[in-house]
């Protein structure tokens, strides 16, 4: 694996360990003979999983939306674009395959629940993963978003 050096992260091919090169002022601090830089381990983010959204219609006004992957500022607009036209329906969300959610996802869920209720529908979270539950608990949104859809 290759990457940038001189202050930027890179992967070493022999060990596959992430390293960050940092200039050192003293040779006694372990300079690399090749670059004059010291190599310190850094952590890299886990592999990115794109958002997947599948809509499963039901005979009544209810719709099940199955979501998987990572819900963040990059993928949030895709979920919003899927949920916005369903505001007049009763949308039940299955987040059992969502491995990461940040404040963008939380804001989409909260705003879509409000919009759905104004449009005569509703939105509720049926299933979720521990990372999603953590975001909901920290922001005290769990009860609001997991309350059953008013049918």
C-alpha cells in the first residue's frame, strides 16, 4: 500500500500499520535514516459502508423502509430524499443494518417525524443497532423516535 509521506499518513507494505511521519528536532528521538522523520502509529477510520435504502410497501398506508450502512453528512441527503415524499404515509424504519449514525441522521429522523405528523402521516424507528441507540440516548431522542406510529 502506498500513501503520502512528509507529515501525511501512509501505510507500510510490510506491516500494514498506519503511520504518521513527524519531524523531530533531535537525532536521539529516533529519526528514520531514509527521511529524517520519526514514524508514529495513527489510527485510521474503519472501512466506509455506503447507505442502502429499500422501501417495502404494505397494503395499508404503512411503509417499511429498511436502511443499512452509514448515515452521515454524505449519505443523509439520500435518506431525506427517500423519506420526504412519504410524509403522508405511516413510515416504519428498520435501522438494524445501520452501523454508524451522526447528528445528520438524527436531525433527518426528527425533522421527518415532525413533517410526517403535519402531513397526516407518521414516522417511527422500529429496529436499530447499538450505535444508533447510543446517539438516541445521548440526545434524549429515543422515546420520541421509537414511539409507535399513530395509525
